[in-house]
């Protein structure tokens, strides 16, 4: 039985996530300190485990194919290094001795994980990872790798953890497929953000798409190895049963999926909510895309991904994340990237369904 340092509460949303209408683009820049919202708890306003995604404010492998990046450029946290010194003794000996935390990430998923103008890792995940590392007195090294290689890299100990919009699901925890067959050793998660899956289409929604069932009979593009890829695999079966085959193009990056939608070779792309909002509101997208009006396909938490045999690191990260939430650093990072509606009130281990 695995021990957690915080009471284990399942992140089960009691609300319906509804996509926003296009609004202010979540530009990746840091607002002046005077504009950063204060920690709600400091004002006596506790928040729920996961806040609804409101419409107004939202928004590789080591060796072959991997790229190692030290530091985080613009994602340097403004807090004293080693302020979580009391937690260092709980870190795995190898991490503690090296003083380095190797974090796997797919740096092509703005505004969550991407490269800034200086080529350094930027976005929600790199900044949170750097803040956690700095709190623990560790230097963070980012390993840029394809998304589908992240979990295998964690399991083979090529990296200490993955932090790249990886949605915590029961299947990923247990390493099983849709039929319950064991396919890999599984992983553990420390959940830190609530997200949902949105359907993104060409501006004007020329085909009139709304729900998953409306995709039947069409071609959809998604990034390979993602939860959205899994959703489409299940939907392909459902569409086949009603005689309206669904064709899915699984591609290497979300940029490729977007390009297919823009070119008309696919009618839709499925994105995590913050990324979908960025893709439909950011000026560099040129107004080419929009979200459908239907409810989210699926909601779930992003989780820091660690090996099943690395409970020490999991528990230390859980406690460190709780402290960043409590001291307001977590809120400031989310505010910088305009994703405050996905905030959680505490770290949760394996809360995905």
C-alpha cells in the first residue's frame, strides 16, 4: 500500500465544463506584480479542490531523439533556493547526491510546454517544475522528447519525472488498456492542475460539429499517445457501430494536427483546454480556429509523473507542491500563464479516473 503525505482525495469534478467564447488571448508574458491576484486563502476564501474552468479567464528521449536543456530561462522562480531543506532527506539518494532533477517534457504545446524566444523551456509546466526544484534546492534539467516516450522514459529511469500536460488516468496508473490487460508497469501521479478536452475546428465551424458523435463519418487529427488519441480510438468503435466510420490521423505533434484542420484534410483536432483556448485566441493563430459549443469531452487532472517504485520522490513532490500552493507561488505562476481556473487547492496522489 502506498503512503501519501497528504490525505488522498479524488479529483472528481462536480461541475460541467463548458468551453469559453473567444476572449482575451492568454499571452505568455508575466504581468506586473501589482496585477497578480493574491492567494485566495490569505483573504479567508478557501477554494475547492479544483475550480471550474470559467469562460472569461483561460486560457525526446535521452540518447536518440532527446535534447537535454539545463535551467529554464524565463521560468526562474523568485524564491530562496533550498527553502524546503527539511524535505531533502526524503529525496531518493541519487537525486539528493547529484543535486539535479531530470524532467522530461514535450516542448511543443504552448502555453503549457514550449520554447520561448530564447530557445529555453517556457510555459506552465517548466515554470512549476523549476519552482519545485528550486524549493528543494535542486537544479532542474529538462529533457525534450516526444510525448509518447515520456512515460516509458520514467519507467526506465532515463528521467526522474515527466511534467508535460500528462493527464492522470486510472489506466496510466495501472498500465492497462481498455480491456484491462496489463501493458506496462504503470506510473504514479502527483496531480497539480485540472483540465478538459475540447474539440477545435476551423473558424466558422463549416461542418457544424458539436459533440463526439458529430465527428462520425469525418476525419479527425490528434497528437499521438495523448488522452485525446485514446478518446478517438474509443469513438472510432462507436462510430463504426452506427455505420458512419471515423478516420483518425494520429500525428507526432499538435502543430501537425492543427495544420490538417487548417488545410481541410481533417475537420477537427482535440486539445487540452488551455491549449485549445490558446490556439483559438492567440494572435499568432490568425483567427483560423474556434472551439465547438458543446461541453467538454472529458475532464481530468494533469499529474507530475513518477515511477511506481519511486514513492520517495512522489511524496516529497506532493509535499513541496502543497507548500507552493500555500505560500502563493503556485497561484502566481498560474496567473502568469492565464490558467488560474484550473488551479487545485492541494496536491493529490493518483486522483485521476
